C-alpha cells in the first residue's frame, strides 16, 4: 500500500514536471521563432518613426503609431474597466456573496470570458453605428472595455474571496461598517491580487486584434483625438504579414516580437508589483 502511494506520487510529480516543460518550451519556442524571423528588421527607426504610405511596400518608416495606439486603446479600456470592476467585485463578495444573483452573475461572466473577441468587435461596431461614431480611438476603447470587464471582474472576485473572514470580523468588531471594511480592509489585503487582475486584463487588451478591427480602424498617424482612427500593434502585424513583399513580412515578425516583449514586460511587472504590495498584507 505504501509502495503504491509512493509510485502514484512519483507519477504525478513526473506529469507535473512534464507539463511545466511543455509550457515553458512552448513559450520559448514562440519567442525564439518570432525573434529570429524578425531580428533583421528590428531597428531603432522602426520604433521611433510612424509608418507612411510606402511603409507597407517595403519603404522607410516605423510602427510608432501602432505602439502608441495600442497603449492608448488598452490604457483607456483598462481605466474604465477598473472603475466598473472594483465596485462590482466588492458587491458580489460583500453584499450578495451567497445569493442566487451572485451565482448567476458569476456564471454569466464566465460565459462572457469565453466569448470570442470578434463578437465584442461586432457588438462594438453595432453600438458605434447606433451612437453615430466612426472608426475611432473612443470606439476601440469601448469595445475593449467590454472585452476586459468579464476578465477583470471575475479575477478580482476570486481574489477577494481569498480574504480571511476573520479579518473582516475584526474590522466589524472595531465599529467599521461593511463599506468601510470593504474599502479599507478587504481591498488593502487583496491589493496584490487586484493588481494582477488589472494587468491580466490590460495584457489581453494589448494583444487583441478582433475587437478593434471594426471599431478603431487604422491610420499612419499618431492618435491625437478620441474621435479619429487609431493604429494598433496586432493589426499592424496582420496587415504586414499579408503583404506580398518579403521585407514587409519580416517587419511583421519584428512587430510581433515588440508586441510580445510589451506583454511579457507587463507580466513581469505584475509579478514585481505583487511582491511589492504583498509586504503590506497579512499572511
């Protein structure tokens, strides 16, 4: 019996190690392939200049407009999503945690999380037409906000559920109201996890192309208004990869590597922030 348990433990340990190797191997393979294919096109000019009419024909220029546009789109959508997600997650945990409404809401958010991003793009396009908006930075932000909300709310919800009940009861015993406990105790304790949820949603918005395909449009200029079209890195990769010119396709891999580097930087930054803010929580 003891031998069987030891064998079972070794088998599952081996499976976990293999799973880790597969995941890490897949990530490294993607990074290496994209970098090798795009390295010859990676120049300072590429990230410091905007594209022009001839850029997609192999002439000079860069993707600064797409880099700035992606940051504006993801940053604007994340800011709006934070304003909505934190109150929603707090309500689900502190005011309606065991109600049928909370269970239904969580199930609905899980369903929305799995909806393909192209659906959010189509919905954003319909809403854009209804509101009389053209393809613009604002329309792209709205579409990405809908994409981020299920991710951010559910992630925050799960984080808030890990806050010890004893900590809340200690706050109540000192005379704090439920709202004061939620704002000053629960959020402070869950701050590292909340930061992770925010950066997770931000990274998803940075890398999404389908949601902004019909809403944000594309332009060779830097974004200067909420009501004008804006470029984005995922669409820049898509348009360049579809070019018949080999040098432009090479730039597509370079653009993909830049996008990958930004998202990986966000992931590393989230880990550092989690570690930093984790010092102020109760273990």
